C-alpha cells in the first residue's frame, strides 16, 4: 500500500483544500483535518520526521488545538478508540437480556459499524500504510486491539457472562470487525459496514462451532 498519494479521492482532496486554504481556527471538523494533515505529512516524510507543530500548521490549527484532540502524534492514527469503545459497551449493555454472548457482541458491533462515516472509509488505507511503516505504530495498533477486546469482555461480564467465555466472545467480535472493516474499505460499493461485520461474525461463529 502506498504511503502517500497526491491523487487521493475527491473527498480527501476537498478536505486537503479546506485546511490548506486557511480555515478558521475553531471548526467542527478539526479532528478530521488533523488526521488528514498528519497522514499527508507522515506519507511525504515518514512518521518519525513529522512534529505535532507541523501537523497543526498543515491543518490550519494550533498546537494547543492538536492537544485538545490527541495526547501525541501516535494517537492520531488511533483516533476514535475511546469513542469506539463507548459504542461497543453501549450496544452490548442494550442487547436483550436473553441474548447470548456473541449476540450481545453483535449488538455492540452494529452500534459501531452504523456510526462509521465515509471519512473512516477513505482514510483507512492510508492509516494502515503508515502503521505498516513503523514498528512503534504496529505495537500501538496491537495495544489498541487488546484494549478494545478487554473493554468488550468487561461489558459481557457486566451482563453475567463468565470468563473465559466473555474473553473469547470479545476476541471473536473484534476479529469480525477487523475483517468486515477491511472488506468495506477495500470496496467501492456493495454491502454496508454493518452487513459486512455481521457476515464476518457469522463466519467466525461457524468456524468455532466446527471445532467440535
């Protein structure tokens, strides 16, 4: 996957035009502008060579604004982890009382998948490319996965699901989301993310059942 392309899709070109044109300091899309700016710079010069100040400048924002959104530049590539965790836990908690562990996880995944936007789809390949270029970022990405699995397992335990069932269901759920998201971001049309994640979850459910 290429680290950068100045031939990005129309939506990303529009976003790049906006922040390059010097938008006002406080805008509702500040987080997205910072992510897009960071991805451009990481790809142009490499992750290690880019500073927070440069990301903020490219986005037309200040360093202090950057730190309102992200603790450091690594977290630009893990943007939305807390948001995603909250949606997973909310969906699991709201699942019917009679729902089994994987059905409860499915409710959490539906909550997240239904909230993803075209921006998530557009930047995902670029995020993956930058992560693949850095051992530090790969470790950070793995830590994000582990953290989300732990959050899902805890939400299931709150419903009375014992370990190791809760941990196994959580791991299966996050693998399903990863597979469905990868399919979604690699396609130009077809099923939506909710359907793709559900399909991936059912395949994994069947695979577990086939273990005997």
